[in-house]
C-alpha cells in the first residue's frame, strides 16, 4: 500500500500557559518551500539536482518554526511565506529528528514575525471523537487550507530508532503539502499531521504533542540527543500460544513476554518472563493498556518511567517475581540506520564504490541482487543491533565498467565480508585494510555465501582508480568522503 507523507507542524518551543493570549491558527501557519538534495549512494561524490517541494510549518515563538523533518531534510535552500502573495523569506535548519519526523527552522529577519503569536499546545492526549482542524498549504490551491474532522483512532507506532510512541488518526482531509501544519482541537494544538494513505479516504495521522514537547525541550543547543531507549532487550516472543504456555508451566494468571537469547552483559536470563514495566502490566503481546481502549508496545513507557538512567521492570523467573533495573541510553545502536541529516561516507577503489548501508537504500539494493536477498545480511540483519561498537554493513553501491573487472558479475548491492581474509568491521576499517594491503592481489569476499569472490591485481586496481576518477570527473581528493580520505592518507587511525 503506497503512503503519502503529510506533516503537521505543531508545538511551541515552550509550553504556553492557559493564560497566554489565544492565537488564531490561521495567523501562525506558514508555507515552506525547500530545495532538497538527497544523497545518491551510486555517485555519492556528486550533488544531486535539487528537488523542489513544499510543506507547512507553525510559528512556535522566538524566531522558530516547527515542521516535519521530511519537509526540510537535506535542504540546500529553505524559504517561508505567510501566504503565497508574500515574498519568500530565507530560513535555515536549526534542529532535526528524522525518526520522529520533526524539525525546527529559524528565520533571521525578526520583522517576519511581526504581529504573529505562537499557538498554545496541549500535551494531553485527545479522546476519540474529539474535533480536529488541520491548517496548512496542501496541493489544490494557493492559499491557506483548513479541513475538519475528528479523532478516529489512537494506536501504537514505531518512530524508527526512537522506539514506540502513539499516533493519532484523524478523519480530516489531508493532502501533500499539509506536512508541517498544526492539528488543532479546541483552542490548542494536539500534534503534527505527518502522513496519510493514498489509497484510503479520510485517514491521516498526527504526531502527538507529547512527542513534539519532548523534541522541543531536547533541542536547546540545536541538536536532538534522542529519547531514552531500551537497548538491552532484543529478543523476546509473545506468550499467546497455549501449548507454549503449558510447556513452561504457566497458567492464565501470568501475562508478559518470553525472553530468549539473553547475553551475559545484561541482568536477564533465557526463559525470563517480562511482566511489568514500572507499575504497568505487560500483556501476552508485549503491550501495555493506556486507558479508553488505547494500548502501546511496552517500550513506549521507557521515557515515562526512566529514573537516573534506570528502567524498573518486573520479571517472573523460576516461578518467582523479581524486580530489577535495566539501563537506558540515548544511543542508536541499530546496525542499519537511516541517513538522518548527514552525508553518506563513501570510498571509491578500482571499479567499486563502497558505502555503509542505510535503511533508505536497502530496497534498491534488494532490487539489484534479488538472487541473494534470502541470504544477505541486508535481509537477515535488517532490524539487528550492532554486535560491537562501530559495526557497519559495508556494501558495494556501484560497480563501474573497467577491464580489471572483466568476467565478474555486477556486485552492487552486496555486503563485503572480508578483504584478503580480514573481516571488515566498518567503512573506516575497510579503507584502512585497503590502504595497508601488501599482497600482490586484493581478494574481496562477500557475505552472500553463494556469491563469487573478486580478485584484483593490487597495482592494476590502483591504476584503475586513477583512470576512473579522471573519466568520472572526480577530483582525487574526493574519491572518498573527507574523514575516509584522511584515513587513506594515513592521517587518521581507526579506533
């Protein structure tokens, strides 16, 4: 099912009090035009042609405007307008969280905000059937659009590496361009509209104000450090199956999820049953009940129950209930991460371009090497955590035509296993291994076991590099990203 991203900007950079003057949402919503250059892993040294897109945003006080990350991510130019008849005013990115799909942009010209007021925001979750009005600049016309509906559903969703949260479903009509506009109930914003479903009618989704509030409080220095997360619990299974429950000797009074594959570095054991997080009971699917028919996966509560970086949980072990503390952190330990707002590291060597795998590129790599998809780490480990600090899946993103590769298949989309027998840990390690190679040949083995290896004459491979960067119009200093070029030149060591 194809989905449209539509966003709603919401929130105040601070929570407004009830006595604050009410601002008409129509006076606080801006149109945003952005020219974005999303990285191309096939030719990462090039700046892709900018693509123009538009969305909405909402004034949140100071010189700041809140919008969705997908409206301004990788934007080389950002402009704002209160209405299409106004001149466009320059803006720049201040802070962003791609996983939460939230961003703040700033406008240096203070006159831009003359006589404008930020909207108050309510972090309290709305109720089903509450009325909702959505403000923005969607397609279909030039001026501000206001559509109305109601809260039709509240359910759990995963915000990428930031873990589980809630999303609000609304029946208000949404279209591309609504992204970044406020969703208002009563006289306050309740969240940001961020996506809809192309093939369905009157289904749109809102990022709740509680997520917006956390983001805004976290970006005082312009950097989002992330929500507290539980990185120690990676393997578990539901306890809905009756035979499974009988096999481990539990009756219907016991609810929770079953732990397996526990590692020695955490206070968990195989066959532990996780029954509570804080004081909240966990059901047999791993959910907690939040009232009024609303439930969420239990990790939703991590930011709410964490204290001094500890998460209180209750386990059933050997028939007894025990309480322990699990560590929380804000580090994204996902093996395959999203781009965020960072350029992709890359290195060209011989006819091959190497990059670390990003979530946005996995499907493209699948399409190129479907034969190996069932055995590729891109499939097997797509949702894994890193097994050691700095682990990356290094992939061949492009393979250029050159005589040194005659007789070999196109290996673009495949994961590097080793170079000259050295298991590759990450991009930095790959460049270091290639740099320090002394053997007359360079042998590259791939993680897909049924794949052939590639063997190159080391000197011929280096000569091919020089020929290709000249043919492709790449400056020698840009055959790799800056940090990797420092390693190649021996100026920086891999930790």
